[in-house]
């Protein structure tokens, strides 16, 4: 492992007999060169009784960790242990991802076989994260936090010139394929039940730009009207630990009131699905929502048609 911490200094004396090392010895030498010291040190190494960092013989209390008490060795050991934990977590995460893919593939093949499809690969498999938190009563403190946040945003827009109403520029209508792609992405996005909403917290990703856009669409509304428009959509139940507007049916805010981020965001898996779509042909996908190796939901999509797969956990091999 490479790190920028200072490593323990080279030994100044023989690690066995403590005799000063002659200048002619290499800087990495730990022994004086006497045969007896060489033999005794080799024995200690075989017994794993030397420091794994600097090579010094270990005291009895140091044997369990195989790291000596020198501060430099202890610092290096902390960094290395952290790296080991990180690598172990990365390996565990990669194994979970692989497990999800394998389970999702078997699920797709089983479902497609039930419909008589032999080429299940034509329905591209996409695994998205699953939101699994439960519904809870919305604490009053969260409602107050949202109110304070929206009030602050309204106050910040008060000093800005009122934005002009949005100009409706004629735009070419989306092609049939573009509409189908957006429909497929919408159904796939709903499969996860709002995993990306978890970062919304008590602020719902709302920004000054969001309030400015609302003011432009409602030029006659006063600050209290704007505040009421956002507070009246807050329900009594919300998904625990998620956005204050995250309810059982999805987002309680209409798209016109949501932050731009909420309206345009797709998770990495759906971005890759859209990027790799062929230019022509049917738009097919098999979307599976999973969390830490456990499948929670699945949706089969063909163009504008979608089928929610029931009993996903029962269908797992």
C-alpha cells in the first residue's frame, strides 16, 4: 500500500543484540551480520513475533496485533487497517451488485419464459436502487423546517427584479419514439419508489431558482400565497428519512412546483439505459429495483405498455 505518512526510521542498532550497526551496512539492514543474530531473527519471523511494519521483535503484549508500540508503526497500521476495511467493503459491495444482477437475470428469464418469450435478452435488464423505508407520521419539526426554508427562499427573491412571465416558444412536438422513451423511463423510475428522493430532506431540493420560476408563472401572488402553495401539499405521512414531500404515491408536489433537479434527474442506471437504446425498433426493458442484494420490485416494459411483476421475492430462485 502506498501512503504519504512517514514510515519508521531504519534501525540504528542490531534488532537482536543491540550492537550499533556498522556504517558499511545498508540502510535497510536490521541485523549486525553475526550468524547467531541472523538465526535468532529468522526464528522470530517464522513464529510471527516481529513487527509487521518495522520488523522489530515484539513484546508479549504486542503479539496479538503484530504491530510494535512505536508511534510511527501505530500510525501506519491505522492507515493500513483503514485501507483494508475500505477494500473489504468495496469487495463486499461488488459481490452484492453481482448477486443482484444474477438474481435479476434469473427473474427476468423466468418471467419471460412464462409469457412464452424465448429471447429474454431482447428485454434489456436494468437494475435500479430500491427505496425501502417505511411510512411514518410527519414530525411537526420537519414541517416547520420546510416552512423556514421556503420563507428564506422567498425572502431572497424579494430583492430580485420580478422575472418576466415565461415566453411560450413554439416547439416541435416530440416524435413518437421520444414520447415512448420518456414513458418507458417514467415507468422504470417509478419502479424504485423514490430512492433519489432520500436526499431531499426538509428542503426538497428547493432553491431560489425554483421560487423565481414559480413567481414568473404566478406574477400576482404575494409571498404568503407562495408559502401556502408549498405548505398545503405537505401530507401527514411521509417516507421515513426521505424528502418531506415523499409519500406512498410518490412526490406530493406537482412538477411545476418541484425543483429543476427533481424534474430532470435520472439515476445512473436509467441514464445508461437511455444512452444505449438503439435508434430504431421496439423499446423494451426489464427493470428491477434492488437494495443490498435483495430484489424488491420489477417492471416489464414494451414501448408504452408496462407490466408490474407481482411477488418478486417469491419468484426469486
